[in-house]
DNA sequence: CCCTGATTCGC
DNA sequence: GCGAATCAGG
């Protein structure tokens, strides 16, 4: 039988690295990988040593979490060379292939979304992507089901497809809320 | 409240 | 090695 897929195969690790360096958030990566939580993704990212991405001088080191004893080493020095990402624009894989033809867009949609968690209308929740998948008249009809952007009916990926302006790759929660 | 990554520690 | 729980912060 197929394993639960919750295993870090080479392919998954590769995809993880790619998405992470592309600037996607851990939860989004988890959603695309499927069968993993964002915690799992973050944990793996750290184990791989590619944490930190390209941010610098944010919170003077990690004055963040220290709930338990600090008996352990203060983490690795992260020898990865920081990307020359000036701000945080750029990236956006769509920039490489703009929505030229709808055909392309559809292909991209199907391929780029393993999203192993399509849901029926029964399982569709408020914060789930309502992007339709398949023929609504058929019983196989499903919704994307990924985490939708707060205030919007779609996940980041589908929102990008749904709304022509490629302008913001970033998830603008503030805007969505207002 | 939504989200983000960081860290620890039991498994 | 893995990831849930927890933390700190936006």
C-alpha cells in the first residue's frame, strides 16, 4: 500500500527547498506538499540548514522562542549565502510565464497543484479555497480546499490565477480584511 | 484572530 | 530524523 506520503523523499525535499527559497511560507509549502503540517516543514527546513532565508538583522538573533531549558546549542551558523533579494518583490514564478494563453494557465494549474486535499462542498470550510475543480455536475466535483487568503475565497495560488493583476505576490491580509 | 518562523524535546 | 507543542512576534 502506498505510504501516507508523509515521508521526506528526495523529490519532496527538493520541492521544499525550491519553494522555501522562492519565499513561500511554511504553511503554503505544507499545503502544496500535502500530508504535512507547517511545523513539519519548518522542522525540516531547519534540519536541512536552510533557515533564515535572506533576512538579516531582524530580531537581534533569535530572542524569540525559549520556552524550555536552553541546555542545547544555540543552533547552527547557517552557512548558506544570503540571496541578493533586495526587498521582497521579484520572485513570483508567474513572472517567468505570464498568463499568455488560458491553456497554459490551466496546465499550470493542474500540474503545479498536487494539493492532495481537494474537498467536497461538505468539507469546505470558511477559510478554504473555493476554487472549483472538475465538472460541478459530476459527483467527482471538488474544491481546492487549500487555506484561502483571509477575506478571499481562494488560496494564494488560485487567487493569483483568478485575479489578473500579477502585481502582488504577497498575501495582503490587511487589504483583504478591509 | 489571522498569520509568520524558531525552538525544544519526546518519540 | 521527525514533528507537535510551544513560543514570540507581526
